[in-house]
């Protein structure tokens, strides 16, 4: 490693670069601006795709499992253990483990990413459903709502804040983990980071990191906004 | 307005039969007020040897408020919840307008019965309007009809439709929430209402006001009501008839006045309290008595309106140290007079009871 660094960074278009780039300073804003469309934009789009797909598929699985556990008590413990097991696998190992099975593909990356979302989404959905006030459930039953109607009209809406909290954590976690997915060559913001680690070009490394953090913050803010739209009663109560 | 008048001349909320045709079919329960009857209704909980409710047989006439009362564990709530099958009966039969509650689908049965309980159970994620609209929507009412109904009901329970329909339950006080709870239970014009200690969690002043308002509302819309409470004063105030339960058995079923005047046994006498004589005075209004002729000097002495309770009248006479009191009608014209002796005779050994 020391040797690699000693050889000096492999910086793209080194001859034509600014002094900041030539001296490989911590962060060269002009380089990022000049190269954003080429180096970062496609990776950012890939990163968003990886995340959306992972959280989307993870939510479908976890939601289904939570509904099942809500009506069948015995299902909760085995599924929770399974989800916790997936969650504990080190991410780098998980991606590498999938390669012999599904290759250096997006599928491999998604299987690992989805696995990490399931524990949180499952737990939060189930807790949300269980914490629906008993009096609301009782009133619904006494008014002649069927089980399905109680679930759709009362329990799920009231579990929404807990479900949304789960989606927020899962999204931010996935955005962070998806940078590691570049290890098996599926792109995303991890790609420029890995490249920069190899080349030693600091600006690219820092810029990709900032973008990943920024993406996580923006995604979280959007989800908070979405929750406000979907759960207007929470604001009314606080007022 | 008495109940026979209101049956002929519908109040603003009585829905005309042409409009409700579809709905009465879908709920399977007729509109107006329903007649409710328990026939040997029994509930034995799994793992218990003694029944929670044992062979309960009683009838509630259409438009009457029947109060179920007893100490905790007496089976009053169980008895009530067997009506809409929140608790399944072990044996016996409950009929609404003559038809067996078991002949209906559980959810259909419940949609035709209003339900109010102490915890209120408003849906916190729904506006007042959506809460009230719950059952009408299940019954497939049109949007316009639901909106009009919600407005009417909210006004009837003393809230402001313009402001309050769009608000969420979290924005209201306990008393206001229970008003909405009552409105929701009447939304589909259910002919029968079950009320499980509906005012039990409210402070005394709010409770008193809601009791008064509910009685006024009931006069306007005489539904059949089963009302569970453990508070004897509430039972006397709210009930046309009171069923006293003990260990799942019906001990006495009678008008408040008769229960106070002639408790069936020592348990009832204890339960209604040693001050039952004074409690009776609250049941009687001055206008219920045969009055002596009004005195010549008109309203010169002590006076009181005819709708005053005997209890209050007695208190005034004792406080003022007067033996006679002139009774005035609603327009403050002298109607007659009573003497302190009349009151003591009334609750004394040779008492008679109010006919209600």
C-alpha cells in the first residue's frame, strides 16, 4: 500500500488539470464541477436505482411477513431470527458470497441490500400494528367492520408513523451500504470511491462521499414530507 | 315533545322511509326504535364454573332506556355485549324486533346497533366527519347524504359543524370527544344503542351536562338504549327501567321509583343506599304531584317551577324555613301548592310510586 501511494496518484487528465488537482489537495471543487456529468451523475442515478429497488422489494417482503406475523403468532419468532441473521452478515462478505450464485450482477447486490432492510421494516411494521390503540380496534369491531376493513381502514393507517420510521432508517442504511456494492462492480457512488482509493485521487473520493451523504439526507427529508402528507392528524394533535 | 308525538311528526333527523329503503334492507334492522328482548341469555366463560350471566330474561320496550347496573363482576357489560355479539352467548336467545340476533351476519348486526363506550374509541387518524361517516359508508350511503347527516348530528350533540367536522379527535376535550362518539353511534339512524359507561371517564360537571344533553336528544330521537353503569345516581337519572344484576343474576327490573320505593331484597336496598328516600325525591317533579289549590295570594310566598325535582323543592323549603310552596307552570302562573307534610307522606311508609 505504501508503495502504491509512493508512486503518486493516477489522476485523470493530469497534464491539463488545475494546480489543486496536480497537488492532489483534499478537495478540488472546480474539478468536481467540471467532471460531474461524466464521473458522478451516472453513478448517482445507479445509486438511487439500487436503493429504490432494495427498499421497495424489502418493504414488500417485510410488510407481507409482518401481516402474517400479526395474525399468526408463531410466525414472528422464526422470521425475526432469520431477518436478524441476515442483518448480522458483514456487508462486504455478503456481496462476495452472492457472486458464485448470482454472479457479478445487480441481482447479487440487490439480494444483499434487500436482506439488510428486512429486519427493520418487519419490526417496525409489526410494532406499529400492535400499538394501535385497543379502543380504536374495539370501536371498529363494535361498528361492524370486517377484519379486513379494520386492517385497511384503522390498523394500517394508525401504524403508518411506525412503518414510515422503518422506511426512513432502511433507506438511509441502504444508501450507505450500496456504496459497498461497487465492490462487485454494479456501479453506484461506491464506484468513484473504489476508483479513488486505488488511484489515490482525494477529490473524487471526498466528492462521492459527500454525494452519498447528501442523497441520504435528501431521501430522509422527502420521506418526512411524505409522512406529513399521509398522516395529517399527527400535526393536528401536536398543534 | 313526547315520544308518541315525535313518532308521528319526525324531527329533523328522522329519515323518511323513501330515502332509507335501501339501507334498512342492507342492515336487516328496522329504522325507528327497536324492541329488545333477552330470553334466558347465558354466558359461561371458558374455564369458569359459574356463569357470568345466568338465564337473563328481560324486555326493553321500543324507545326506552334500560340501565344495567350492579357491582363489578355482576355481568352487566357481558349482558350488553351479547346483544351485538361482541361476546358470544353460551345459551339462550336475544331478539331485536322479534328476530333472533343469531340469524344475522355478525357485521350486519353490528352496523345496525349504535355502540358507545367509556374509552370512546374515536379513530385518531380520521376527521370528525370521517369518524361519523364510518357506518353510513359501510352501508353505501351517498357522499351528500353522509355529509348532511354528519352536520345534523354534530349540531344535535352540541358541536359546531362548520368548525369541528374537519378537525381530528386529538384536538377535542374528553367531553367533546364523547359527544362525537354519541353522534357516531347514531350516524346510520340505528334503532338500538348500546352504551357502556359512556360518561364514566368524564369529570362530574361534564358528565352531568352530557347526561342532560343525551336525555334531551333521546326525547327528540327515542332510540332503544341499553345503558351500563355502576353509578346508581346515573342509573336513576338516565333509566326508564333499571335492571339490577348480582353475580350474573337479575335481582330486580323495575322503574327507578319502584326500585327506590320497594327494593326487592336487602342487596338492592344496600345497593341503592340508605338515602333511597331522598333519591326518590329526585325522580319526582313538583308537577307529578296532586297539588293543593293555589293560595289566594298568588306568588307572594315561596315559589318554584313545576319541573323542579322534589329534592330541590324540599331543600328550598328547609333552607327558607317555610312549610308551603306555590308551584308555578312553565309561564310562571300559580298552578297549585304543596306542603312539607305532602313530601314526607310521599316517601313515608304509605308511599305510592310515580307511574312512568
